[in-house]
DNA sequence: CATAAATGGCTAT
DNA sequence: TAGCCCTTTATGG
């Protein structure tokens, strides 16, 4: 489920499975055939995530940019080599835009990493860029709470943009140039946890509130990376309680708030569903 | 079966 | 603000 935590998990998986190896790349669906031809057989240098975007760097300055959009998904398969050392790839099911895997032996002698294949379906973006093109994309992305921020500079960038804006904080949290990696679920849940009315203009928030929104984004996204699902209730942060119990307000419209009993509200904001509790978020 | 909805984001009006 | 793209999954008849 693609908010920022998913993409960071994928970056970690790519680094664990493939970093420094010569990758095989193809496009069963055909829609990434030209990109696959460029990357196939090249050495994979490293993966990194910025918000919802994944960047896979290859030798020769090629960088693959992937954005899952709403529907995009990764699937990972274990691969078995036969006695002769050759691989049988799994049968392609559905629309597979791209696949990535290692040839046996390419991970290097003594390497114990299991052979895996990564399958990509339904991304909004899957394109090979040169590094100057990557820089253009990077420039318009806001700070990502999951990336290290030892100096606090990333937080300051966030606070400054929010503090100057007359737009509602609900819109600002979904704006990837303000903060990278928050989507519709985390937006609703983070605002609930902070007890902030989603319609409050950014500039009307106190410094304390802005700091809390950032701090909580860092905390919740980290839980998401660790658990692989978006859990936002304190009593369940350590273990996934199952879909129906994960969140405070997301997809709970008309139900009683777990905290105050008020009926959870839903409204359309810029074409996306906004969930919140009018009792707790005043 | 068919249809709607989904954790996004771009572009045109 | 509306339309469009991408694909799978859940729901309803």
C-alpha cells in the first residue's frame, strides 16, 4: 500500500537483495521494453526512496525512477536454480511492467543472498532518467520524515512552508513539495493524533503543533516501515491488530470515535476523502 | 459476471 | 475542479 513507508521498504529490499550486482531486467507486458533494454545486464549501484518515489541507480549514470501511484505494487518471488545452475522464472500472471533478478553466480562467490525476483505492476511512473533529470524531480520534493535529519534542516523546511501557507493543513500534508511520503491514510491519522482540525490554515498552527506533526510523521512512518502496514493507534504500534483495528478515523465514517464517541466525519477535499473526528479535532 | 473503489498525481479548463 | 492514467480487489447482482 503505497505511502512513503512502502517505498522505503522496497528500497531496503533492493539493497539487500541486489546491491552491487549485475541485474537482469525485462518487461513481460512490453510497456517498459526500451527501459529494460537499457538496464538489463548493468550493475545495480543502490536504491533510495524520497517520499513515494523510488530511485534505482545503475552503472553508467542511469537511474530508474518508479512511482507506484494508487495501484502500483511490488511482488517478490524466491527463485530456485536447477542442477545446471539455470533459473526458471515464475509464470507471468497479469500485467507485469518490469521484473528484476540476478543470474546465478552474479552475486559473487560466497554470497549467500537468496535468489529473488522482483515484479512490478501498475506503476504510474517507471522511467530511466539521467542524473540531471533526477535532480529536477528531487528539487520539487519536500523533506521526507524517514530520511535522517541530524541538523534539523529538513524539519525547518517543513515548518517554514507550513507556517507561511494559508492553505489548510489537510491539503499541506498531502502536498509532496511540503512533506514527502504522507498519503491519505497518514494524513487523516496524524491530524487526529494531534487533535488538529484539518481545515486549520498552516499559518494558524502553533509552532508546537507543527513540530508535533513532524515528530509524529517520523514515528508513524517508522512503524510503517517496520511492520509493513500503516498502524496508527498507540496501543497497537508494536503489532498489527488487523485492518479493522489499525486506525482512528481512516475509512471509519459514520462510526463512533474510539476516543469521544462522536460520529467520524467524511468529506471530499480536492477530490480525496478526508476522514476526521469533529469531537476530538477542534 | 459487472461495477466501484483504492494508500496519487498530472494536465487541461 | 474535472478528466485521465495505471491494475487489482472487494462488493453486488
